[in-house]
C-alpha cells in the first residue's frame, strides 16, 4: 500500500504544480516545464550498496520525472526479494528512493521433530543462514517439510514458522513441527476383479494394510508414489497371467475425517484371458535361417500368454542373432489378438536395425564411485554398434553391483543420425555397514558377532571386511579384501587373514586353533561358468586332548603346517542365488596339500542341486554332495577329514555319524562321504512379507574310512537317512531356522539329534 500511495501522491503533486496550459500552447509549454531528474539519492540502504539498487532502476539521471518509469522501477526492486518496502519521492530535481531491507537469516532450527532428523529436513528446505528472509520462501519451505512428512505417512503433521528478531536486521528462524501420528492403511479394496480375489492382489501391490507385525516396515503408510508403482505391479501381474487387455481404471486413496487412516480402492478391468496361438519367426536378414532360432523361443501354443515370456524370447533372439555376426538387429514381436478364440498369434520380426554406433557414454550421479567402476560393467563402449540387448544387460550388471539405489541407462540422439549417446544415471546408496549380531546355533552354541564391511572402498569397487565372532564352541577373526577387476581385467583377486578356534570336546575330545592367510583369484569363463584358484598357508594346533580320548586323537596332538592349493569350478543356471526356484548348479572343488608344510593330501568334492517350481512359492529341490580325501604317502589328519551330521544330515548331531571309537565315543571323521537331500519349500499362509516358509525334507548320507584295521572302531559305512519338517523365517533380526527330524536309517553307535535351531540377528 505504501508504494501505491507514494505513486498516487507523486502523480497528484505533478498535476497540481504544473501551470495551466492552453490547448494551442501545449507542445511548447510542456517542453519548457517538464521537470528533469538531476540526481538520485537512496535512503534506508544499510547492507545493500546504492549502486546495486541503482542497477535495478529503470529511470536515470537526465530522464524526465515519469510516473510509468517510476512504477516499473518499483516493481523491479520488489522483484529482487531484497526489500520489505520501497518508496519514491521528489525533492526539487532530486528523486529519493527509500527502501526497507529484508532481514538476513542468522540461524535455522527445527523443533519437535523426532521421526525425521534435522539433516533430512534441512536438505529439503531452500532457506539457509546468511540468505535473505522473505515470507514467500518461508511458506514454500513449510510446504516442503509437510511433503516430507506425508511421504512418511504422517498427513496430520503441521509446521509453524517462528521468527525471532535480532539486532542489525537479522532473524533466527525456527520451524516448530508437530509430527502427528502415522496415517496408516486401514483397508485395500479391489473393484472389478473376478479371476483373482482381493487377497491375491494385496500380495501383488507393495502398499500393505496396517498390521502389528509391520512395525519395522513403512509399506503400511500411504505414499502416492508407491500407489503409482502398485498400478504398474498390477498391470505386469495380469499381463503375465494372460490378461492382455487388462487396465487399472483408477486408484483412489480416501482419508478418514480424523486423518488417521486411509482406505485405498483400485478399480480394474481384467478383460479376457488369452493363450498363445501360432508363434512364428519372420527373419528378414540375408542368409539367416529362422528354423535354427525356433528353439530359442520356448513358447508353446496353448499356454497362457505372458508378457515376460515374450520379452525373454525377444532378448534371446537379439543376443543369438548378434552372435551370428549381424551387428544391427531389430527384433520386434507383433501381436495379433483373436478375441473370438481368445488367443494371441505372435510373430517375431527380425529386421536389420538402423546403423547406429555409440558416440559417447555419459555417467552422472556417481558422487563417490569413480567412472571406471561403472564403465567396466558396460557391455557397450564408444565406437560399438548399438545393441539394445547389450544396453539392457549393462544396466543389469550395474544394478548387480549393489552400490546404487537407482540405475537408469537410456539412449539419446548423438551428433548425427548414425550416432547415439548412452546416458547412465545412478543414485548412490550407503555401501558400508556395521553389524552387531547375537544368536544361538545347535552347532556352536550361543554366539555374538561384530562386523565392519565396506563394499565400495574409496569408490573403487573394492570390498574390505573385518569380522569377529565369538561363540561357545567356535570363534573366528577374519579380514578379507577383494579387488573385482585385478589389473583392469575381469579377474577377481583378494586375500584373507584369519584365526579360528574350535571346541569339539563333546564330539572328539579336543580343541583346535588355526591361524593363517590365503590368496584367491577367480574369473568367469562364460556367463554361467566360473573358475577360482586359491592358495592358503595356515598353522594348526590340536590342544587340550583328554587323557581318556581315543588313541587316534591323542596321536594328533601338536602343531602342523598346511600349505594348500585350491581349485573351484562352478556352473550356475539358477534363476537367483538366494532362495532359487528354478535351475541348477554344480560345483567342483579340488584341494592339494603338500607344496611345503607338514600335511600331504588330495581332497575332491562335487556338489549339485536342482530346483523345480511346482506351483507359486512351492519349490522342490534335490541336492547332493560327494567327497573323497586321500593321504599322499601318509595318513589323513583328523582335522582334514569329513564329518557328517547336523547341518548336512538333520536328525543326527554334528559329527553324529561315521567312524567312532566305541571305547571313548569320539568321532573320528571319514575319508569319503556322500550326502543328499530332497526338500519341498512351501508358504505357511502367514503374511508373505514376514518371510515365513515351511519345509518338509528327507536327508541321507554316510561317511567312512578307506580302511579300518582297529577293532575298537565302529565304521559300517551304511546309509543313514531321516525325514522331518521345519520352518524358516527371514526376520528383521536375521534368519531363524527350526527343524524337527527323525532318523529312519541309523546305526546303534550314532549320535542322534531330533531338534535343531539357528537364531541370528544383525542390527
């Protein structure tokens, strides 16, 4: 109002003081009486230099006193945000500019926030100390803070800004926050679904209804971004179940009047369910035989349509045609819906793609991780022919590093039509961890563990880990370092330094200590075949042998040196490493001791596992392991033998089967062994996100010596077997497993164990 009033008075003053002018005299008289600005003076400017204010004016010395220019100058000064008030006045031939400066923020504080710490809120607000204070900026920051709380599901949160006046035109700004209670999801409903009930679809969406056991999860608080993801999850689920016409009509979140709960409703249109019809390949590249590519499709006419199966087939065709020497390939699936027959005919058109080369690869968002760590995961480099399958594979490899929360790999046009730029955008996450563990194991008793791990050391992609575990019957200190690209090649190398102590008095009447170090190196031969080499040197000691222990154990007391070369060859076709549901893997391990040291032996083991998904979340696994160790010119030491029972043969105690000195009941271990397992993993009906699974299983196996001339040793080498049931829980406190097993084939001297439990926690 002040500046409007100032302009009005100025205009009135000009009109009142101007002489009366006749119509015939107007041009001459006006030219003679229009006042000119001879100088401009500034009042009220303490912190801001007059020249700075002058730079925003649109009227200058020598100009006429123009109401229009003064009005535009006033607006220009207000637009800077530097002033709380601006006024113009005239003193003779001087123009006076009066300003009231906005205060400077001295300090910003947050009060009342407990759920969200100061660092998170401070990163969201735009105001900072030594920045000009304005009401507009304050209100914008209030909305930003409220938005942060709404993302955490607290829609009743309020923010009240308080301004504390200080000397020298400074202010302290305090945001008083009332966080309120979490606004939870009371109910999730679906409208329009007939093929799948609400419970099925609630398992698909990430948003969950509030339950007591979700105390450590935020999925049961409303988040509009998560609802957008839920719509996509529903769409993908239905497309993979054959509903090619499916769409989400709406997703609505209704807040209760008391602002404590949300009711979420998804309205869907399922459409018809389709099967695959005719599936053919239309190869339009010269000398490319389509018949040789048909086995790669793995799509059967009559099975339910699935968009994931189509995408997988497209990727396989692109990769295979690329390996055949066709650098520029465009594979496009063409769908033809037969609504009457409810089937989809599918044609994979293989055309020559545009001749486009990779001009440049730009990487952004990696504040800590160096570019080289990301570039070496790319399957494309500058100058390569562009390949969309390789670009997708590059994204997956970068994601598999587990250094980033988000990874985006996109293609944009280059400097010419035949060039493309690949933009890689990442958002880094914490790669260091401090773990403190406590628990119980049937094998080693009560345990406590402390570990420090950094998976991306100094941003170079290296791993450094130090772990200390102390337990009733086994303690360990281990330092590990791994370089994933040794000498800039796809060769993994690293070293280990370790100390291990064991108390096996209950099973074999002795204690052992082992201290040493190891070197290791590994590399991928193919995408699924991996080879690893290692060398270790350790110093072993068998101590505290009971006076009444077996004479064979007493003969082992003392110190030994183990110098061992190891070789591992693994072939892995599982769909995932943790809890696989399909595929198989085979691992061969060879250990040769005798390159120095006091021990000389050759040990070989082969293990394999096959997984079958019988139905959703019902997985049958069949696994087994075979091993043999042979002394090279000497007997095999007790600590190097095979011990069976416990984790590898449930129903029997640790080292519960195999050669045993019946006079002392000490387990002596075997020189050959085999174990096997058939297990069915199934859901328990408890909420899926709890991670509780049931299992039924049968374990079998045995171990024995090559030759046993002593009559005090029982060593039949007969088959042992057990059957049982169990539960596994991926709890927030770590994995918990419980098994109840009963032997169905055993020997009288075996040590049985019906119940096993393993508890652990990391926090």
